[in-house]
C-alpha cells in the first residue's frame, strides 16, 4: 500500500483526480467502482468539472442500504446520481448500481458479481474508510475473502450515517474489492486518523477490514495531514512522495 499525504482535503481530492485522469489516458472505456459518503464528494465535484469523456465508462458502486426504493433521499443510488452521475454524459446501459430494494438480495448479489465479470472487472475502485476500519459495508469481522452479500451495519456505522438509516446493507465483499485492478482510498479529517493508522500500520486482520488493502499490489491511500496524524511512518511517506515518480509513471 502506498500512503500519499496531502496538506488538506482539497489537495487529497486533486491527487485522487490525477489517478482517474491517468486511467482515462490509457483507457477510454474503463470500469469504475464508486463509493458513497462524504469523503469522495470533493473528488466527484472535480470529476464533473474535469471535461473527461465518461460516455464509455461502466459504473458500479460499493454498497447500498436495504429496503430503500429508487429516489429515496437516503439511498446510495440517489446520492450517486445527485453528486456525480447526473450531468456526466454517461450511457445508462453502462451503469449498474446495487439495488437494496431487490426482492431477493442473495440473487441481486450474485447477479452483481456476474455483471462485474461481464464488464471485464473493475479498473479503479474508489473507497472511503469507516471510523471502525470498514470498507464498503464490510464491518469488523467480515471475511477477507467475502463476496457481495447482505450485511448488518455496526452500531457505530448507524450512528455515523444518522437517524433513519436502515440496519442492513448489501455490499461488495472484501474479496470482490480486492479484485479491482487499482484501489484508490481517500480518508480525510482527524476522525479517520486512528482507522488510517490501523489499516496502514496495524496487522492484517478481519477486525480492521481496510487492512485488506495490504494484500493488494496497487492500493493507494490518499490522506490529508489530519488523517495522517497518527501514522508513525508519516515522514517516510512524505519522503516517498517527494522523491518518487508521480502517479501512473
Ligand atoms: C460508502 C462506503 C463506506 C464509506 C465510509 C466512510 O459507499 O462504502 O465504507 O466510505 O463509511 O464514509 P464517509 O466518507 O461519509 O466518512
């Protein structure tokens, strides 16, 4: 895993955008995996203004809350439409977002896995990080080999997502996420500092699902100074960034 420490959340979003731009330089029709949540909003605003051509892009998303119909303001589909997809010039038949209101969630999960395979696999998966170390809605204790499936949310996650959040989700598994060719995690703010320390410097363990990034050959963790504040080896990562070739080189 490479940790990239940027001065603040805007600079972190700029660096994340640079990764996406590099991907489009190599591939006009990539497969992107999206995350919901507050963290990627600055990146999504930049993608909307980027001038990149998204018409060939296949989109998938990490997770969805169970039971919410299309258009529900708390649904992740709505969030991604409002904050990224609408106005991006996408082709609807290339967008496959998880449905938390599917009548058979197990079936939805296996169909989703098949759809990712049919699209050729995910080129770049955007990830956020829960304060408890979750990725997608793979809460602590999730199998590191897990596939897309329904999952019960942790109490801490429910509190973070606010009143009225359904207790159940459907989420890509950790095994599913690890198959993406490039992982791009963004974590910003002091509230994420301990989780960042655990995934970057702690042991690989299902108790910290994000530590699974340690297994991936191309995992990038872009953080701001606040989120990096508990890293023992922060100086090393700054040194790496100052001295190495830039993104994609
Ligand atoms: C959302 C997701 C979650 C979030 C995480 C952080 O699709 O997969 O793992 O990335 O809960 O959320 P924020 O960014 O709101 O702090």
